[in-house]
C-alpha cells in the first residue's frame, strides 16, 4: 500500500504560479514512476506529467514549457511547479503512482485560475 497526499492548490490569477506537492508514505520503495493528473468539471481525468526512475519526464502538450515536475527522493515528495497559469488549467489535480487497479491516488487538490 502507498498513501499519497497532495497540497498546494488554491486560487490564482491568470499568469500566476502555484507549486503542488505530493507526499508519499507506505511501500514507497516500490514506486518506480510518479504522475500528476487533473480533472476539470465535466471532463475526463487527463495526464498532466509523468516522471520515471530512469529520469525521463513527459508532459502533456497543453502544459509543456509552463509546468515542471521535480522530485525530492530524500523526503519522498514530488512537486509540480505551474507557471503562466491559464483559466483552462482549473481542475482538481491528483498525484498517482503505479499499483493495482489503476494505481494509488491522493485525494486531490483544487487549482482555480480566475481573475
């Protein structure tokens, strides 16, 4: 079992920045990849970014150049730095790691981009 907890969401104006955090606990030695997903109202959950123990990180086209995925293995945390935020980035953001039945998920953190 892996437990994930996101934090860092909030209300920000267009063009602003936020940094999301995801802390892992439990069987963290089994984690070989991390991902951030988001789900906007009325839309399907979509992959935002994923990073692997190999060092590769992939981003959705919609966030390339604006979002940066980083990790601090010493404290079992990953981060999503979000810059130049747009209204269409408004969603609940979820942290995910591989596991049975679609993996382990956090509870999500709300990001609202609005003036």
